[in-house]
């Protein structure tokens, strides 16, 4: 079951604008994340959640998506995420952002797997300016945005394919907008 969930959990860049996660669902995703391991159990991560249209649009405007497909300007108008979770590091607990990057990855994957299990999807966004997001959301300086997670009901098809040994793993879209994600074969990643 976990492997099926992992395969279904993709980086979605197109969402159904009519399917909005409720505040209760967003809080459930953060509640799942709080059970994730943390380095030295310090738990320095805090979460800003929103499904409010104005705030969702404000965050969307501060992000850049799909660097491998810059000509597409994703997500397309009318297919933006309907909710966001902004993972922040509380500098009052620890000011070493680098030390907790693995924690960020663990909680982000936890949130996305939980969203997938709920029938939603998301995308981790690292291409943004933390100071701009902090200012736009009126966050105290002690809370530094370290990763953004876009969320919504996926409205696109993503197909996993196997990469040819030594071949490109760059994702791409066909003329019908189907998104293909080449994955290296198991035997190609074992040492």
C-alpha cells in the first residue's frame, strides 16, 4: 500500500479550482507532520496554513514552478493550487536552518503522502524568496519560510516512466499536456 501511495504522490502543477481543502483538512496534514522525526527532537518547524483565496493568490504570485519547463509558465491560469502550507523554521528554537533541512524534507513528504491519501495532491516549491513570503504573510522575523507546499485536487495526468540507463531523467509534457516523469531503474541506483 505504501508503494502505491508513493507512486500516486507526484509534484502536481495543475489543480481543480473548485476543490478546496478545508481548514480542518489542512490542520490534519500538519498534525500528521508533527509526528515526523526531528533532529535531536528539537522540533523547530512551524506551519502557516491557508485556503483563503486572497492569501493563496498572494503566495502563488511569489513562486516559480517547473524550472525544467519554463516555456509553459505553470500552473496554467485557473489551475493554481487552492491551499498552501508554508513550512517555517522558528529561529527562537534554532537559528541553524541548514541543520534542519532533512527535517523539512521529512515533514513535507509526510504532508504530501497524507494529502494523497485524502485524495488531494501537492507540490513542494523551493523557488521563492523567503523574505518576500515572510513579509506578504506578515510573519514575525523569527519565522523563516524554508519550504512552500502547494495543495489542491490534482487536475492533470502524470505518468511515471523508466529512464534508460544513462538517459535523461528530465520531466516533460506531450502535446496533450500529459506530464511524464522518468525514474531511474532500481538496478541503476544500487551501488
